[in-house]
């Protein structure tokens, strides 16, 4: 992949930085941003350019899962079909969207906002960030003229929110295969072991989580019931946990806060 093939409507995104959830360089509405651990691409919707992603860095524009042979050398591609951005899974492993799985050989429209996607391996999942630039809301300031957004860790506002969400996400933080959120009863039991004076119950824990989820739903897709097809099951809590993990608001060291006092 050489720069000679690119135009002003197509450009590289450097590695590092806070991710695509908050900061975007100036871009026309509909512009695609896609990024893996080593950087990514910015592509205008009328560029006629197909973004290829996968494990083999010399053969793709966006490398994902470079050290995992379960990820295909060319896992998938993203192109604009004239009205929307479409992802095509050309590999064997499923790609998890915020609301569904896209299996090998299938395609799906990218959400018209920020969306963390995961290539699912048997032992690990590999993040592919995507975001489509939108139009500013009427009467709202231009986002590109605002100051730098708050740090990712500020997604959780206090120790109580972090404690409860870390408990709910215990299996994710422990990097268990195919993790699911704890039940409310399990969360309450764990919190009472870690904080014996807290008088936790399922309803109180659920209230803390729902407050965080509704607050973040203004900025992240997949956190409201009306956005998901039934049956919803654990999807709302799962999507919330993924957002917090992607932005490092939850990290494995937070499990230490769940250790019972000695």
C-alpha cells in the first residue's frame, strides 16, 4: 500500500492518541475514520477508495490482530456504496458490531457514529475503531473549534461508579473467553464482600449502572433499549462495558478494588 495511490480525500491516521470516540480532525460529513492499534485511515465518501483491514500489515491499510494467526491476513474491507459505508467480512472469523455479529462472507452497514468493532478469535478479540463524521446539530458549536475533550477515564465520575462497573465487568477485566456481565445478584454479593459496610443490593447496583449508561448514551450508540432489536438480554450492559474498556475507563487493575478486606 503506497501513498502514491492516495488523494487529498484519503489519508493516514497516526498511531496513538485518545482514539476516535472524542477527537476527529476537520472532515466533511460522511467521512469515514477507521483505526487499529498501529494507526488507520481517513476516507471521504466520494473518494472511491476501499479500505482493507486484517492481520498482514503489508497487504492492508489498517492492521488488526497482527500477532494472532486466527485473524485472516485480509479480514475484511469497507467501501462506500453511494449512500452508506458498508463493511464486508471476507475472513473466517466473526466481527462483532455493537448490536450483532457479522459472520464471514456477510456484510453490514456501519453505524453512522462511533462504533468499536471486534474481530473475534478463540482466545482474544481485536479492536477496530470506526467513526463516520456527522453534521453538527442545529445551534451547536463546531466540534472542531472546541477544546480537547475530557480524558477517557472521566467517563466514570466517581469511585462508586468505577467499583460497581468493575464488578459488573469482572469477567471482561479478567480476560475470560466469551465473557458476559455478572447478574445483579452476583454484583451485589461481590460488592458486599468487597465493601461490607456498603449495604449493597441488586436494585442499588442496577441504579448506578443505569445512570452511567443513560449518561453515556448521548455519545455512544447501542446503550438505549430502542436502539437494539429484541431480545435485548445482556446487550445493554455488554455494550456499556465495551465502551468503558475501549476508552480505558475500566482496566484490569480495577479488579484489585474488589478484593475483600483483610
